[in-house]
């Protein structure tokens, strides 16, 4: 990949000027001066409509952002990313979560080996195992069928599967799936206290199989299991997902029960791999496959679509625009469905662990802003919690509104109200309310005496940016595409910021100190 300081590009210079020329423009006037603004800045892809028109950009801004993408050779970087080049330079690894959902017969070569046959074989193993457990053919040590599954993992070995299982609750089968992550013993206890060891399957997920939280929780749970069962019963109740086969075997897991992973899959991008075993168990392998297909379709869109019509590319460039020119520090994720309640925490790891970096690809300290703070919650709950700050606070916080044309249970009355709020928030943020409009409101309400004191508080400046992602329906496939959209956004921003997005050395120091503290304590 090229190694270019983005602030030295010609496009950056043009963007700086464009920012000074346009920062005073109000979204209302941008819409008034261009009746086809919505169409101009909207991208339709399969069941998705990405509407970027409520962002503080002009056609010139977009052109300069696209020039920036070309100047840093985004095209070349995308090719390197998909073809298995070792773009995770600091760990000397390829970044190939896209290979895990690759649906064509193209070879993907890492260190001279085509990884696709192994990927496919592993998927077959997942499918066979899932089918046995879901159908009840897989029996526990007292010959009972499995009713509960516990995923033991943390970070990428927890957040992705947990988020997807929650998001696809509607598609769930008879198995109850639980997640244990925190090393807090109370967390473990709260989960296992309701479980029966005879009917519970434990999936230990750890890429490295060295993570303190996961190993401690797994040991505690195994000991709890052995209070009732014996060592030889472990094979019927414990399976593991890891790259570290030696440590897994030492833990006492049967070789047959190990699901392999690869070092070219980063933890926070691993839900498509065997790390997604608990997803496959919760919703069945067919739905897991649909999730992969949805992601693959987004991969194809990202790989093959010209940048001006490429949803992840535009989202990334607009993000750069706010971070580096408007100096915004955070982005809020607002899904208008309760199913996506865990999307923001998942994206926090994916985005912040990837692009929370301050050293560039030359080993130099960057002199510009990189990764943003990600936060969010579901609409309409967020409206009654933190949206006040977006509407009338002092900070510029670009928002992603994620809405669905159809609900899953089909309650039209509720859905109409939910979506009325979705559109209302986007409009209120963009348009605001002028002094004159606020004045008229107070007058209509008969508050003539209070107008003078209340008026300043009733004005909404507006001009607050947002992107809306409107999706036909929440399905395994559309969820797969949505997650892949954000994954590619991370990649593009990392390329432009000239940082390494795929290591996470920043979490190591705390781990080292915790180990030292442990001996002291
Ligand atoms: O501490 C951060 C991290 O390395 C994450 O990147 C990863 O997802 C998590 O820990 C868990 O790691 P493992 O799967 O190796 O247990």
C-alpha cells in the first residue's frame, strides 16, 4: 500500500479551501439550491438506500474527497486487501475476513497456499456440528439433548457473535444462547446459576487461547461442570474455536471438538469464521450462510463500484471530512430497531480498536486526527436520552440513522410511528427551527408574556449532519451487508489516515500491568 501523509495531498489543500468556503452554508439552503440533491447523494444497493444528502457537503466537496481517495491510491489498497497481501504489516499478516464469506471459486493465496479449500472445509464442519446440536442428535453426558449454549470469549470473540445473535433473535431456534465475557466472577455466576450441566454446551472462543478473561472463565465453568460430571464427559460439552491448538488440547478439549481459525482473521472481524459458531447454533447454519452471502454482496459492491457510487467509500470520505475539517470527535449510531441494540458496542470495538492509532505507516506521530469515538443506542430510546445534545448542544456529531421499511412481526401501527420518528429526527437535525418559527409557535400557544425569555431556548440551529441507511427488512443477509459496510469504512479510513488498522498494541500495556498487579494482590 502507498504510504502518503493525506495532509500533503493536493486534494487536502482543495478540501481545506472548500471547508472555509462552505462551512457557513446551511443544509436547508443546500437543498433549496439543488432540487435533485437527494438523488445526487443517494446510493441504492440491493435492499439498501444510503442517503448522504443530509451531510454538509457540496458536489465540489465530494469531488475533492474522491480526489483524495485517488491520490492515496485507494484502488490499489483495495486490491491488496482482497488479494491476501500482508497489509497488517506490524503483525506481518494478511487481512482476509472477506475470504471467509467469499462465494466465488477464486483462489485467495496466503504464503503460497490457497486458503479457500480450508475455509470451505471448516464451514462444512460448522454446518455438520450445528445440525447435530440443533436437531438434538448431539447428546450430553446423560444422553439428554442440548438446550443451552454458552459462548465464552471476550472482545472480538464475544461482541460480534453476541451482537448478531441479538440482532437475529427473530430467526432463532430452540437453543438458548448465552455469553460470558467479563472476568467478573459475578458475571459467570449469573449465567451458570440457571444452567443444567447435562444440557449445556460450552463454546470457548479465543483466537490466541491465552486471554486471561476467557481462560479464567472457562476454568471456572469447567470446574463447575466437573462437580456433577467427569473428565471424560467434557468432550460432549466443551468445544473450542482457536488458532492455538496446543493450548486448547492442554485445556482438555477433544481434538474433534476444535474449530480452527487463522491468523489472517482479526478478532474484531472474525464473526464470519468459526467464531460465529454460536451464531450458527442460535439461528441455524442456513441463516449463518445468508449472513455470509450478505457480507459477500457488500464486498463485491465495495470492490467493483466506482468510488462516486460506492457506499462504504462515500461514508468513509464523509467521515474524514467531519473528523479532519470540521474537527468532530465522535459519531453516533442510531438503529431504529430494538434488535440492533448491540450494534454500537460492537462497532466501538471494530472501529476504535482499528483506527484508534496515532503513529503513521512511516512510524511517525500523526499531526492530524484519526479514529473517532463511536457511541449510540436505538431510536426512539435515544431521543428520550441523549438526542438533546445533538439538537442543541455545542458539538457537531454526525449521525448514522439505520431504519427498516418493514418490521419483522408486521405491526404497521408501531412501525409507522417508529419510522415517523426516524424521519423526524433527521429533518429536525438538518433543518432546525428558526427564531421566526419559534416565535410563531409561542404565539400560537398563547405564551405572549414569555416569548422574550423563552425564545432563545426554543430555537434550533439545525445544520446537523446525518446519513440515513434505509433497509428493506432486517434479515441475516441484510445484517451481513450492513456489518461489511462498516468493516470497509474502517479499512478506507485507515488507508487515508495512513495508519495500520489491523493491530491492537494499545491494549497490551493494561494486560501486562494487570498480570503484575495480580501477583501483588
Ligand atoms: O485485547 C484485545 C483483543 O486482542 C481483541 O482484539 C480480541 O478480539 C480479544 O482481545 C480477544 O482475544 P482472543 O480471541 O485471542 O481471546
